[in-house]
């Protein structure tokens, strides 16, 4: 990842987004439209959350239109589709036994119960993962949680996703098999509610607890860390599970792919995923490519501004073939003539 200059999350998450869009059969414009509609709904939720950092509702057009206050960052994400971690926010959650809660005077209609959950961890190196268009860790954590609780996705009254970039809530919706117009948040999302890095999930638990005490019986809260590396979900209920605690707390380790890297490769590759990062003046300055050689090996690296212009098509270039020359992770990319 260092060789390919793929360390900053703003460079990595768009690669997941563009591969997911390709898997879903979406063009770049369709991908952006889904993200903008989703984030517009998040901003409306944040506007009603008294502890939000940016409580101004935004339209889908506001969010997807690049301009002076919403510059292009890394394709296909303008600024409003990026997390805003530089905030001053805190949250606290107290978990006790039922006996202690009642001794402290918590009324029955205010009690919430931790049913349980599960976690899973992907290889830290994204280049060693089998599929960049899904999250094997999220799928595993969700399935184990649903199985142990004897639940289906449609059983939840409240779902709250971690939302550093649009691909994360999209993956939660996809892996749960929910309609794509689902809005998985009662907190408001990183871009609008705020949330200091992974502590966003703590805010989610608070927001979900408050919602369950007003409306609903069952909630799923999702947490994400690293580069889709760490995935955890927890189920909260207004009544206890009939079997008590049904959690599976030890994270499952997802094995790395056996795909062989192809450093310093020269030749044609099929684009697995790609993106381009933009300078503040609005032009693509550096591109990032992960591709597959004809014999199944994996090429990864970064380009100059010329290559970035080629890779700025996002989801539309995924699945196509380009010619690359890799020199120490610096790629020269040329469109093929076919």
C-alpha cells in the first residue's frame, strides 16, 4: 500500500466505492446520485440532532455539485461526501446489570438491553483482499449476529451505520439485502453530525438508545474501522432476548487472498478499481489503480496527472483494459486501442 501511495483513507475508500458500483451495475453518475440522495437524508437527520456539528440540511444537488465550498477530493467524492473528524464532541454510555439499573431507579420503560453482536477483521493490507467491492468482514459479522439472534434484516426498527464515506452505509444496506433507498442512520452521518473518528459509533449508540426509548423495539448499530478493516455490529432491544445474551464477541479473522502481486509489471491489465485525487484548483493530480494481469496477478500503483485524467472516470473505467508500466509503484497508464 505504501508503494502504491494508498495510505490516506480519502484515497482508499473511493476504490471500494468504484468497485462496488461496478458490481452493482452502476455508472459513475448513478453511483454519485445514490451517494448524494443518501447523504442528503443524513443531513436532514443531523439537522434534527441537537448535538450535530453541521446541522444544516443539504439537498442532493448541494452534495454532488462541485464548487468553491464543495471541492472535488477523490473521485467520486466531493468534500461533502468525506468524513469531518475535526470536531469537539463526546458521548458516554453506561452499561449495568439489570439489577443495578433498577436499584438506580431506571424505570422499566427506559431500560434497553444488549442482545449481543459480532465482529470480524479483514487483512490490514487492502491489496491482499479477495474482493474490493464488498466487505467480507461485514458480511460475516452480520450473518453471525442475525443467526445467533434468530433475526432477519427486516426485523429491525432502527439501523445506524458508520458513515465515513458513502460506500460504508451502502455496503451495510447491500449486505443486509435492504432496498437501496434505505437510510441507515438516526445520528446524521460523519459529514454532518460529525463524530471524532471511531467514536462516531459511540454517538450512534446514544442516538439509537434515545430513539428506542421513543419509538421502536429493536436496533442494529454498525461500527467500522481502518480501511473497512474492522467490522462490528451490536443489537439493542427494548426487551431482552429470550435466550439472554447471544453475542459472539471474538472477532473472526478473514483470510488474505492468495492472489500474487506483480511488481514492476509492464503490459495490459483489467482495471479492478481506480480513482483520481484532485488538487484544490479542481484538476486531477494523481491517480490510483488496482488491476489484474492476464495470468491473474495483481498490479497496484499511482500515476502522474496525465494518468489521473485517464482514471478519473471512476466506476466507468472499472472492468476495462489499460496498458501499464510499473516502475517502483509509479504507473504509466495508457488506454488500449481495442
